[in-house]
C-alpha cells in the first residue's frame, strides 16, 4: 500500500476536524479527495505529510510510519500545500534550486522537472510575474523534485481559469502515471476527469470511498412519466433496469432506474409498443455532481 490511514482523529482545541478516518491507496492510483469547505481535507493532508500529528490513529506512506519517522516519510512524499506558498520574489530556477538544496537533490533534476511540468518558457521569470496557472506548475515542480512516490496535492486547481484548469488536470494525470496521487478538490467534474478513485469526507467523517467506475455504476436516474391511461403495475415492471417505482397519481409514475444509458427513449419505445401516449416526462440523470451534493448536504 502506498498510503494507509487507520482510525485517524484530530481535534483542534474543541473542533473535531477528523473523526476516525481510515482509507488506503494502492500504488499508481489517482485519488480525488472531496468534501465541502471545512470537511477536514487539509487537516488530513497535513497529517499524511507529517506536518501535524493526529490525536489518534496511524498513518503509513510507502510503508513508512509517518508519525514515527516524519522526515523519512517526507522523502517519499511530494506535497503541494493549500495556497501554494512560494517565494514570490525569487526567480523560478532560483526557487527550485533552493528547494533542491533542501532535499539534497542533484541540480540536474531541476531542468528535468521544469520540462516535466511545462515551465520551460517561463523558467527565467520571477515567480510573481507568472500567472496563477504557471505558479501552480512551480509548486508542482517543487513537489516532484526529489522524485517522490506519493503526491499529496491540496486543491491544486483552485483559482485557475478554465484553460489552466484543464492543463493542470492533464499534468496531474501525467504525473499519476508513475506515482500515487491524492488530491483534494471540491469540483466533482475534476474527479471524473482525472481520478481512479473517490473519497468523500464531510465534518471529518468518511462518507464514500469507491472506485470512480463503481460510483458511476451507482448512477441512478429518476424519471417521472405520465401516460394517457392508467396502467397496471405488472406493466411498468416490463421496463428494463428498474430499481423502484411509485404510482404518484393515477397515470403518473415515478421510476428510478439504474442504468448508464438514458432511459427516456426506452420509455418512449415502451409507450409506443403498448399503445400508450406520453403526456409528460421529466427526468434527470443523477450524475456525480448530484451524488456529491446529496452525500454532502445536510
Ligand atoms: P478543508 O481543507 O476540508 O476545508 P480543514 O482541514 O482546513 O478543512 O478544516 C477542518 C476543520 O478544522 C474546520 O472546521 C476548520 O475550521 C478547523 N481547523 C482547521 N485548522 C484549524 C486550526 N489550526 N485550529 C482550529 N481549527 C482548525
Ligand atoms: Mg483545505
């Protein structure tokens, strides 16, 4: 396991930020760490990277006990903290040289990282002359300088414009090819675009921990359909992929389907085959965004 978190709790004075969180990640996975503001994402990441200690629980990264050996663990972790703290007055190369000296990394790695994160054209500039997107690249370059196996990225795409967003997502995907990546976000589409797995936390509690594919399979569609005749229950059951149904008014049915395919055309076919007319049809796909809102709303 690249990451193993067991029953981690964290209390700040009176605020319970994490409540017995457990999860693990296999090597080479990209995991979206989702949750509304204040859920405890940053707290979990600071604990994972050995910057703060939990009140309870155990944390292993690359089989290293982070609480016992934080410095050893940090050698295998690349961390991009929230708000990406950079030295704005430094030149890009100067900053990366500074970081390289902290990690005792060979200077030759700097150019490799600059190239890897797509900073080649900007590397001669001062950090405060760069756009937010390029500043994030500098943060990412600094995080991967020592060639860590595990990347912990705290909201790496927050505050980026749509183009930068896509570029940084692509970069995370690329980096994830040979690293385990845990990155926090509150954008569900981002998870769909980048991740293999999704962990959702709220109020310090873990709510969902599933492969993205499975989560998508859970996708349910709710459709309300009104026919011109009252039909029998057995009739409705002929529709495929039904999870549940309810006869709301005489001719109106509220049906939940479990299907990746849009069920509305199927209902049209069903009506036609059975000599029915559809007087009303309301449906929505329960996409990941809906699921996220449902899971995290009160
Ligand atoms: P997220 O990153 O998901 O937005 P955080 O981990 O930053 O959540 O915060 C989780 C909870 O812990 C919040 O209620 C926050 O106010 C609280 N918190 C975070 N850091 C501190 C701190 N240093 N002292 C007290 N409370 C904190
Ligand atoms: Mg945070």
